C-alpha cells in the first residue's frame, strides 16, 4: 500500500498482547513489537499447578521466578504487565491429555497441544475479547501476508532455530492474529542474548528451558508412574518370546533403544529397539532396527494453515520438533471418524509412532499437521493406536 505521494504507507499500529514466559526470546519479541510502533501489553501465563516451586537448573517454566523475570522485562521495556491464571485449562487440555495419550500407548507432543489449546486458543480468544489485534510470542517462525490478504506460516529464516513444527496446528484464523518478531531475522541465539543485554534485559543470560515444561526435573517416566501407577508386564521379541519385564508400558516409546533392561543380547549381537507398545495386555515388543522402517501412515484430526489441499500432492514432512524433512506424497481422504491424511514415504523412516504429529511443508510453507493414528511398516502389519 502507498499513500497519495507514492511513499509506502506505514504499518498499522496494532494492539498487541505479548506472551512473556520469563525467557529471553519472548522478552526480545515484546521489545521488537514495541520498537515496530505497536501498543504492547505483556502477559505471563500462570500454568503451573504448583507455582511456588522454582526452576531446577534450566528445566521447567511457569514458576514464580519466571513470572518475576517477565515482569522485570516488561518494566524495562516500558509496557503494562499482567499475570493470567490458565492453570486449570492447561491441566485439562495439556497435562491430562499427555497422561491419557501415554496410557493409550501413544506418544504425544505437549508443545503442539499447548500452542493449539492454550496460546492460540484460550489466550487468543481472551485477547480478542479484550480488543487486542494480535498475540505476540518468541517463537522462531514467519507469517507471510499474501496480496489477497490471506496469511501463510513459513519456517524461520534461520533453520537452526525454526519452530514452525510446533506451530503447525494453527489455522488461518489464528495466523491472522499471530505475530512472531524473531522469525524473519537470521540472528543466532547468541545475538538474541546480546540484543537483550543491549536493551538492559536481565534475562539475557538466563538458561533456556528444556524438555517438558510441566515435568521440571525431566523425569517423564517418574511423572507418568505417579499418575498411572506401576503395573508389571512382559517385554517380548517379535516371535512372542519373553525377554524381560517392565513396570509400565507407558514408560517406553517406539524406537527406544536405551533402558530396555533385557539383560542379554540379541542372537545376532545387534541392539534391539521398541517396536510396539500394547496397553491392552501391557506388553512391549522389541526387535531389530530394520523392523522400525515405516513406509506409510494414516493420520487423523488434520489442521490446515490455510486452505486444505485437494487431491494427492508431493510435500516434505517433519515428524518431530528437531527432526529433518523427508519427501512424501499425501492425500486427504474421508475416514470413519472424519477427514484422514494418508501419507506415503519416498524412503522408509524410523522412530514413527502413533500419537506423534506429522507436519507437511511445501518448500518453507507449513501446509498443515495431523496426529499419526497408524503406521505401515515394510513387510509387517500396521501399528495402530
């Protein structure tokens, strides 16, 4: 757009709600939104059921320490700041879902669920109701506005920091109100920290949070045991022979190699991996790496970052937050429970499990995502959960 003189029109001044976790990325994102001329308000989401706890090392988030760090950053930036309590919603939509998925033998990604249900649903809905135009976060991704006004989600300029995978659940409406100020800059994390220091933000040297935010000590198996209890079951080979026992099938993931505690090697001396997890009879099946080769999958609950594709198409797919891309052909078809995504891999891939998310890309553009319901292995029956 241009004004009557032919000069480019300035970007509109928006009312922006900046989600501030207490970390360096969200603080710099909020500062950049202010610098871009927007009317910014900071908000910290209180998601922890026990906010009195402090972080352990670099793990965890949503503690009192984090809310105080976010408040101090907002004060330095010079923006209003609030704390919103979404702990109950987070417990229901993210934590309970996480536990239920593991109990069913699936492998969930709680970060995708949090973005879908909390940051760009509960938070965004509340922001829009209060008159805000957009929600700003410190994610590394890019929103591209096309000539017709529609929006596309693209990978960050710096692939090493790209977080578009965990944003693949956002639909076109949510993208229309999303702002990612860090995504279109090719700066390194060290440069982001240096920028924070120049801005006088005390979080410049704060360690990043890792692992699952609501499991502060990083002990996922211990967390699941607390919620699901222990139940001894068998570890079997592909022929059904008992190799050992476990204290809960939920403590394993497809493709896992370490921690099997079988006690004796395979006949060929090669490592064994988890091939299947059966919550019905509480068994875990292990076998050779070659038995993990997945050639196709079926995914449910597709969500599209724009118009759904029609007919089969060639894409690349990402199967985990820090994984690479692999060429696929994909088609949206009708299933008994609604639309399903059928995906075939050009080359077999490993470590694919029901419950994981598959995100499709067309170049750098995020096409959409779906939850893996079943996998088809080369020369083996499908694994379904």
